[in-house]
């Protein structure tokens, strides 16, 4: 597995679906606009989500690439809370933020689609990590959520 993991397949499928949803949204305007949320509120919340997502993405990218080169498992920093923060930032923060800024009702399906694609593809990446790191990865996997932090984490 390359240092990009499932990233290329995840990105291509997510961008393709997103483009279709945005085309549908634009074709059906104004009926597909989130009118129930005032524009300044939706845009403000969207900006905050995207900004948080970009910060977490930037925080996540460097450690995983350095660890890949050094053949070690990252389990600290953001990775102490989420096993796949790079994918999580897009699914939970960046894309929902963009959807809010666009005020697109059909856009709400994009993060759901991305999560389903993530769940369908991530097995290959996790199998690679199991093969590379064995019990260390198994312990980490049991302790830390894939996309969402676990509310109760045991310290093994």
C-alpha cells in the first residue's frame, strides 16, 4: 500500500458524487436551498467548520507521512483520538462546512456518501496496518475510533 492509502479512490468517488449533487442542486434552485437557516448563520458555521478541518488536516498529514517513511505507527497527537483523521476532517468538518456555505439540501448527502465509501474501502488500509504493526495496531484499533472519537477510551 502506498503512503496515500485509500485516499485516491476515496477522493475520486467523493468528488464524482459531489459534482453530481451540486449539479442537481443548481438545476433545482431555489427549492434545494436551506432556507430554514439564515444565510449569515449557515455561512458563518460553514467557515468555522472548514477552518477547523483545515487545521486538523494539516496537523494530521505531517506525522503520518513521517511515520510511513520511518515504518512506525502514529498513535499520538490527533491520532490518539481518531485513527483516520485525514479522512475524518473531510467527512465531519470540511465537506459539511462547504455544504453549509452553499446552503445545499442535497449536499447533506455528500458526507454520508463519503462515510459509506470510507467504510467500504478502509478495510484494505487497516489490513495493511495489521500486517505491518501486528498487536500494536490491534491494541490501537480497539482503543481509538476510526472517524469519530470514542467517548469512553480504555488506556491499555
